[in-house]
C-alpha cells in the first residue's frame, strides 16, 4: 500500500514541450508539497497546498503550475520545458500545517529535458 | 548560502566503525528532522527533535538537538552497509512552517 505515489517515475522529453506529473496520497493528510532535487541532491521546496489552497509558492518560474483537485491529489504541470528543469521532482504530504510538520515523500519523478 | 549546512558532504567508512554527521545553522529552528534517502527513492523520516538539548535514539542511531536549537548531529554506532544513503537534515523556523533542507551527507559503509 503506497502512501504517496507519483507518476510517471521517469519522464524524458524535448525542450519546449509541456508535461505533467501526478501525485496522490492515501494518508488522509491535509497538506501536500512539490520539491525539486537537483543533481547535487539539494532538495528545495516549490509549492505547498493545504486543503486544496496554495500556501507556499517559492520563487518558481510561472511555467510551473500546480493543481490540487482535492486534498489527496497535487499535480504539477510544466510548460515550455527547459534544459534546467531536468531534476528529480518529489511530492510529499504532511498531516497539516501545525506541529513539527513531518513529511512523507513519494518515490520521485526523474525529469530529463533534451 | 544554505540556511542549514551539513558536514561532511561525503563520508566513507568500513563496517563496524562509528560516524557523526553535523547540521549547523545560525538560525533558530522550532524543530529539526533527519531523513535518509536511498538511490531512486524519496527521503524517509528518521526522527524529529523539538526541544533544545534533546537526545533521541533509534537503534544504533543517536540524534541530538543543540541547546540553542541551531544545530543537530546524527551519530551512528557500529555502522552497517544498510546504513548507506544520503542523510538530510531539515528544519522548520516556526511550527508548521515550511521545511528547509540541508545539502545532505552521503554516507557509504563498506563491508
């Protein structure tokens, strides 16, 4: 029983294309996140949603648009992909916005832009 | 400049040896977490510390939160190959606030 799942696991695409990554959690959590992990393994938050509402929006190009149809799903759409978008993208969830904010991560989506 | 600095960046030791990973900041954190990430997988939470001076043990892993809540350490006793992975510390500046991750320490335990 996967707690946080992402699809696809791997995504290889050409520059300029538009692609989406999907995330689902079955933990009953209220808050979901998108992180980007670069080639040096540095993990940086991009977005966070709490009960379908955007609560964190870091300095991310507006080519990246998250969408949360319900609190169990948070998808990430990327327009006009660039070489620098190549990275591993992780979805995560947490119980809420209060407390220590312990997060549960998905397995990641490795995006390669050619 | 990262808010959380981890050291060393890479550590290679023999099975049975001990190791310590450090996570330092000039900022105060309300809580600090340690995660382990294996290749091809997402980070997995190991522990959360919230009180200055707190020490938590998880089998052979000992986690300490600094008295001033600005730093933390992870000590592994008698390391095993299964301890190999990327160890990440992450801090929250306020309760429920976003997590800021350190740059990670890659640990390799050779049999």
